[in-house]
C-alpha cells in the first residue's frame, strides 16, 4: 500500500479512536503474563536489539568521539527497525475496522498505565499491611534510589514521584507520538525510551556511546511531560483536597529546577495538587544526590497520599481520553 493510501485511511478521527481503544484495552487487560512467557514483549525485543548493538559497536578501545558516532549509528538502527516494522504493519492493517482493532491491540502493548497503577498500589498496600521493610522491597522495583535509606514517608514519596514521572513516560508520551505519527511514531518513541534506560547513563561505558540516546529521549519526552503536568493540574479538582491552583503554581515555579529537564513538570504538578513536598535529596546506591524540592506542602507522605496520587493519575487519564474523543468529534465536523 503506498504511503498516500495509509495516510488517507488513518484520518485524525480514526487515529484518535484507535488511541482511546488502546488505552481501554491496556487498562482492562494489561499485557497477559502468559503471552509474555511465550513471546516476550515489544520492549524486550527492542532491548535485545539494543543489547546486541551495545556489545558489537561500543568498543572500549575507541576514543570518546568515535564512541559517540557509534552510539548515533546504533540509535538510528534502534529507531529505524521497530518503526519500519510498525509502518509495514500499519500499512497492511489500516483499511478496515478489524485492522484498526488489531492496531489498537498492538498499540496497547506499548502503554503502561495498568502495570504502573498496580506497582504503585502494591507499595501503598505493603506500607499499610506489612510494614517498612516489605514496602522498601516493593518501592525498590519501581525506583532507582536506594530503598534502604527511606523511612515510611520516603517510601510513600518515592512511589508518588515514580507514578508522576512514569505517567508521562509510560502513558502520555506514547499516546502523544501515536497521535502525531501513528504506530511508527509509537514504536520509535518506545525504542528511544528503552535505549535511554539501557545505555543513556553517565557511566564510563555508556557516557559517550549513550549520549545521543539520552539527549533524544529528553527531546521526545518534552511535550508529554508538560502535558502530563497540565492534566494533573486540571484533574486535581476530582481528588479530595486537590488544588488546581497549587498544582499550576508549583509547576511554574519548581519544574525547571529539577535535575531532569522533564520529570520536574509532572512531579511538581502532582506535589502541588496533593499538598505535598516531593523530590529533594536522595541516595542512589551509596551516592547522595542533591535535587530541588517540588511543591511547598508537607513531607510526611503516607499510604493514603499514594492512593490520592493514584486517583489523580486515573482522573488525568480519564480527562485525556475525554480530550481525545472530543478532538475526534471536532475533526469530523
């Protein structure tokens, strides 16, 4: 099918409806564990590609400039292969309602709202029922910091911060790039994001080789991080004692001071909406890291605050679905 054909088939309304269906599928079913055991997951396939390219192209004997060039070549392949497969798939499917349904199912595999909700909810439950040590283990599955340095309030804050940041990376950003570029855009985004998580680190092995991956990940997450913060602010009215005004104030004042160019936007909005003070100093391994505070509320976060954060995230997702449906209707007028 020529490119002009699938662009015509994938109208704005169709794209947005597929997105809404994908969000519904993922929220209802997630990614079945049985399927994962049989064939893995799109992210694990991309991860296998990244691992091979890292082993083959990232040579210790090369200088910094050569490793940067090798990293850029690797990144081109990391993006082009999944995006190319996705383009061929969309070209073959995007002509009937059955094909669009399959596209929605495929897109749902690259969203993460259900798994994010479950992991963060588990932290709240263990904090309530099983005590600090078990809660540290639970939060250690979703954050990079050393959980052994966290007290109960620190565990709760870490879970809320992870929820805020990953709502952007795992939900809003994939939705945004599917809306802009269809399934190839979604696949390309997941490839970039996975590359950043695997090789975009400031370590002796990856600082040069993963430089391009880290910079590009910052760029492609820029729109979604701001949109997620705005969604949190608007959805704050749907949460007990939530404040849209405080969310917007914290986001405008604090987001740019975060170590991450993107994470500060959803984290500061979450903090302001819930009346919390998030982020600040933390420890990765044995290395203390100073970072700016987000929000000006209280630091004594609890399991109840995690549940409020989950409710805020859910309300923001519902608001996003409503916006997508509204845009789909407008595009038909």
